[in-house]
């Protein structure tokens, strides 16, 4: 999330600086997009970041009733 937010935080000033240096916005779009993609790839690589798709466990069975009445 931190790398993804860097693209949003540094996007406007970085776009202006790269536009002044290169003459077009292509570089600034590529840099901001690479920050967002790298943050996404790091998140996917984290263990247990995504929910597992395994079979669900069966629901717990209630204890058997003994036929006694409570006071």
C-alpha cells in the first residue's frame, strides 16, 4: 500500500518535473504506473495476503441434549 500511495503522492510534482525534463508526459505515466504495479506485486507475494480457496470446514455440531430441564 505504501508503494501504491507513493504514485498518488508524488504523481503531480513528479509529472511536472518529468514533463519539464523530457517534454512529454509518457515518462511520468510510466513511473507512476510502475509504482502502483510494484506495490500490487509485493502485496500478492505476501503470505496469507489473499484468502484461501480451500473447502470450508463443516459447521460445529451442537452437544447432544440429555433431556433435563433447567430450574
